C-alpha cells in the first residue's frame, strides 16, 4: 500500500482523568476484556516493523488513549529507535499524539518538538465548561493545567492544535468559547460532537448534544470565524477548512466527511487491530500485528462487513441540496435501525441549519484556493 496511517492505543483505555463523556471508556465497557494494559516493547516492535515493511511512500503513527502519555517517555524514545532500525526504504514517517496535557512537562514538550509530533491538546473552551466535564480522579478541574501544557509546547516550538468536544454546555456558549481561543492565541482548533454510548438512546446525559444546539453553535462560530477570516486574521477550524477544500475539489482529510467509511486501523495495546476507534469492540476485531499483515486485515471479511453499511444512503439524503457537501456524516452519528442498517445522521438538522447559513460564503472562499 502506498501510505499507511495507524492509530495506536499504547495504554488501552487507561487514563488519568475522569471525563464525563469519554467515548473510549464506553467502548471498552462493550467488550469482554476492558483493558489490554500497557503495550509491550515486542508489540510496539511488531507494529513498527510491519507498518514500515508494508507502507510504500509514507506512514503515520498516531497515538491516543485513554491517555497515551501514560506509556512513559521511554516508550516513545523506543519508538524512534525502532523506526530508525526498520525504515530501510527511507519512507516519510509522521507522528501525532492526542493528550489531555496532564503529564506534559519540559522533557515531554522538548521530545515532541524534536521529533516533530503533531500534538492534539484536549481543551473544552473556557474554564467553567472544561472543569465541569474534564475533572481528575479527585474531582478537581484540569483547565489551568491544560493551559500550562500549551505554554510548554509553545516554548519548545512543538506543533499543536486544540481539540474541543462540543457538549450541550459548550454549544450554549459559542461566543465565549471562540473568544477564549482567540485570547489564548490558539490558531488550530478542531470541534467534534459529543458521543453518547454505543448502545444508549441519544440524549440520555446532561452533556448530550442536541441537534438544534449544535446547529446554532456551528452557525455562530462560523460567523465569528468568517469575520476574522475576511480581516486576514485566520484561525484554522478543521471542519470549516475541510468543507472549503471539498468545495474547491479536494478530498476531505477528515474521514467523517467522506460519506463512506474506510477501515482505519486502530492498534490496541495487545496488538489487536480494529477498523475504527469508535468501534474497537470484539465483533470488529480484524486480527493482530503478531500474526497478520495490515493489508490482509484491511482486505478481510470483517473489515469489509464494517465498511458496507456506510454505503447506504437514506432516500431523503438523495434529494437533499446539501448532500454533496454533507455526505451523511460520520457513521457513529447515524441512527442505527432495528434491521442493522444506518439511517439519517442525528445531526441532520444541525447541518441543514449550518449549510443554509454558511454555504454561499464557503463557496466564495473556495474559489480563492
């Protein structure tokens, strides 16, 4: 395969925070063995060796949790050594890590900068919303510690962006959230809608996101973002960037915007491989890095069975003026029907609201690319 991107869970679902809405804690609750512990060096070696032997031009090693820094800095130093050993074809290697920032000290920040890791730092807007939903095990807020982590990353010139989960609470305060990002000079931001549990009825929690609230949030943030954009004060918001690139004829780099799933290999701490971190459950286990190649796992029947339902397009989508840009959204956000097929995206009305509000302006921006 020409390129290979992996998402690796080096400590399975283990974490040093107790976020109220953690989707991966729910995923691990839905499989026979909740945690696979910490990835051994032999498993890490198998991941690196297999990936670099199969990738043709480029390979991305992305790390997520739980909290991936719990694996320790030496784990990632070993990663770099293994890459040097097995990258016999001299392919391009990229690194990414998603962290809550609690363990990011100067040593971590320096390592991430030196090895060109793209760091995703989880901060849910301002202090009030963040601390209410992202406490530590003692119930204390973590916002100030996240800001300290961002400052360390900046001082060491590590590249990072901010990931914010859009909960009901965050969606209620778009102006306050956007003002916070500007005050902190966070120039790269990603919003992801909050997920309810795999087998839960949507809207069951105080933090659950509703379609109207999400739509209003997207519209208002777009207005604030667009106002800055036309003043040549650019903030990268991943979703908006993707829509504009799509309108300009480029493919979306966010898999949720492609309309159909692809099996994006997730490697758990024991070496087990799954097609998506939203579905790292027993029924979708593709194989293991210890016994199977990535190409075999991605071409296998389990991977194809995972992908197939996403090709269904609800009749109402086929006649929707926004389907060309919406494409149905992420599979995890689509309603699962009793027959196992996928229905409408639960945020369908959100996106209709957003595109009716912003599409014409995005088309104008797309022409400038």
